[in-house]
C-alpha cells in the first residue's frame, strides 16, 4: 500500500489508489458543476479528491459564512506548484470566503532547517508579493506567520493532550530519533487550520483547506482532533437511531439541557432523552439533519465553554510534475518554473522539458504523441490555457500526430513569459505587503 508522507520527495502517480486506500472522496463533476464559474483546476480533474466538500458547497449556496485556511512553507523560491494553491484561494475569495494563509515558518524550521529570519525574508520577497500579483485582495486576507500567532501555538499545545506518540508513528512513520520540533509540526498545522474557528477569527464555521494530496495525513489528524474536542456527537448510532450523544462525563444534566434546547429550536419534536446514556434520540430526524444539527450544536458548545470545532473540509490537487518528469521542487531549480524566472531562463527550461513526443518526427506523425506524459501539456492544462476547447484541440492534435513538440514548446514559452511578465508588473509593493501580513 502506498503511504502518504508530507515530507518526502515521492511523486504520487496513482491517484486512484489514494482514493481507495485513504477514503478520500472523488472530486467529480457533481462537486463543481453548480459552483459559479468553476475554476479550471476544478473542471479539469487537477483537483481530484476531497473530504466533506459538500459542507462548503452548502455554505456557498446558502450564502452562509465560511473560511479558507491554507499554508505554504517558505523553503525556497515560489514556483508554479505553489501557484496552484494561490489560484484556488483567489477563486474562493471571489466567491466570498474569508481567507487566511499561513506562512509555515515553524514547519520550515523543524523540517528544513530554515531560520525564522530567513523564513520571514523568503516569505516577503518570494511568496507574499506574488500572492498579491495573483489577485489575492490584501484587504480581505490575513497572511500570518505560525511563529507569531499565539493562538495557533496555544491550540497546538492543547491539541497535544489528545494525540499520543503511537498515532504520530502510525501516521507519519516517526521514529525514536524524530526531533520534537518536527513531531510538533502536525499539531501546529492543526492549530493553523482550527484557529480560524475561534471567536476572534470569525467563529465556528465551515472551513476549507485546499492543498496538494501530500497533505492528507495532516488533515486526517486535524479532523480527529476537531472531533475529539467536541462535547457532542450528532450521529446515527450502531442501532440505527439518530441521536445527540454527549461525550463528556461532567455537567451531564446541564449539557443535555443545552442540547435539548438546540434540538427543539431546530424543529425536531419526537425526541427521547435518556440521561443515563448521555443521549437524546431524535426519532423524527433524517440523515440530512445530522450535519446541520451538528453545526448548531457546535455553536452551542462555544457558548458553554467548548471550542465547538467543525471538522475541516479539504480538497486535494495533483502535484505538478517537474519539467524533467521528476518532482517539482525548489531544491532542483531545473525541475521548476519559478515565478521570478526571467525570459531566457523560461525559454531554456521549457525547451529542455520532457514531452510525450516520439523519438522522431516521422514516428510522431504516424503514432501521435502522449499529452498525458508531457510536461509541456501539463503547463497548458494547469496554468496557461484557460479555454477548455482550445486545450482539447491541442490534446487531439497531439494524439493525432498533427502537432510538433517544437511548436508546442514555442507556444508554451510565449504564454509563460506573458504570464510571468504580468505577475512581475502586479507584484505587491511594501505597503500592500504590510497590509496583508497580520501577526
Ligand atoms: N505543511 C504545509 C506544507 O508542507 C504547509 C502548511 C502549514 C499548511 N500549515 C498549513 C497547509 C495549514 C495547509 C493548511 O507546505
Ligand atoms: Fe507534448 Fe505538444 Fe509534444 Fe504533444 S506535441 S507531446 S502536447 S509537446
């Protein structure tokens, strides 16, 4: 079985297997087709999996508040792989989400040995100014540093109470020589994700974390944590009955009173409260009610001294391949297009990219190329061609042997340089960067 390790340099190719083995849901057409102007990364299957995205769809269609939290480790220069995350964030910002972006300086310190000063410099010069260039509205977004946000660190500490070492070993393959800062990184990330549901940051609400699929272990852990800190479970019990179940043993009567009020306020009538079981059975509830009631209960928990976290939803995108067919990584400059690459560099990198072309032009004409294996096609698909028909045309002409790799590369160089020129022009100045950073 494949394992997902967020810190390894493995390339994930078999996305099907990830869906099956980890219980990630398929992000199929039914997930995106009702969204306003679905983003190309959603339409084209680049975002291929999710957990609980239905909750976000509902918030969007009912115009209820929801929030995006994602994060990037400032470990080098910002490249096209990172851009995918910000492209999605920008899309969701336009749909009305609150936006938070973490600079994962603690994770970079723990796992990449990058000092906090270095992180700050890298983040400001290489990342944040590009977020603005990519269209993130600084007025409606908080970019913060993990190391500077007390609430994140405090939550991480509190979360530690419900996570034991063998869970971390099972999830990440940690060993007895894993250093403690590294061991702490997943808890800090859970702090990132859940702190946006604290009152100070907008309160309990559906939270979406759009990330590369390598981040799924963190999300599984974070969802467990969110659940562990709830007082109530709203669920279908093993005997098939839907109910509200109190998990704590303190203040049973008081908390069940709270739950009873919520349930009645929600409109359910046929209820059966059994204090000894710490349960309220909801005989007239339906499956659709479970999630809604759960959100109502979460709010009531906050009023009664709890956190009331709603489990975060997530979407997973494929990781961009490197130009050479390996992993796209800042540590191998030839594998990646950086947003700061100049025109000559872009040309050189694209011209030497791995394609799905055949060894000779003659064979290519006869058998056609393989866009699925082509890094140039991937550039078109992920970043350079917005129009679906235009993209399909390239796909078909490649397969049909009509296209020459040389011509494709020329087009890619042109479009890419245009894109990067645009980004250079719009890059945020100091004032805008100051405005978007919020410690
Ligand atoms: N772990 C992520 C990475 O390796 C960065 C990150 C930190 C993050 N906190 C986050 C991602 C919260 C999503 C949500 O790049
Ligand atoms: Fe890739 Fe274009 Fe060559 Fe097809 S013709 S393999 S899309 S570069």
